[in-house]
């Protein structure tokens, strides 16, 4: 039996990363984006392209809520996604200005840097079968940022 490849997308933006995964055979079944404008663009573009809605829905919430009030919901979605031996992965690109050599360069202590830490903690706690952490060169090339990761 062919395994289904299920994606849980965080920091989804307007959905361009997700679209690439879908065009490669993955199914995006969970979408989370805090920005209402980006979320609206995501939903609108999928409707225009006649693409299906994510099985577990669109979530317009702060990612830290998956450690609080929404934790059980996320765990249930993950459990359901893994039925029938499906592989479930997380993809996301937390905001990067705090790690960019051309940006604020505040690293883990900046407002956006904390979002990167939250995403990492979510990956560790929820144990997806695979993950993608999309970000900037400075995230790994800068010695103090690399030490953090």
C-alpha cells in the first residue's frame, strides 16, 4: 500500500511553499497562519485554483496556542492523519528578520526569534515523521545563531 504524505503547515503565508509540496504529491491537511491578510490570500487563491480545503482546516492563531488551549486539538489531528500508515510532516518558515544578516540580527531573543523557538519546540513535542524549517542563510551561517540551533 502506498503511504499518504500529509503536511501540517505553520507560518503558511499565502501558501506558496504549501503549493510546491502539493504539486509534488503531498496533501496539505492543516494550515496555520497568524496574519489575517495572508490567510485571506491563501484561502482565496485556493478557491480560484479549485483546490480542496485542508482536511483539518485553516487556523488563524498564534503558534504558541498549540502548547495551551489548542494542544489536544492538534494532537487529535495528528493522530487522525497517521491512520493507515500515513506519514505526517510539519513545514514552516518562521519570520526571519531576527536571524537575517541584513535584518535585525537579534537572534533567539528577538520577537520573531522566539517564534522560531516555539516552532522548534512544537516539532520536538509533536514528533512529526519529517519536518522542514525554511529560513534565511544567517540562521546557520552566523556562529551565535548556529550555536542556538
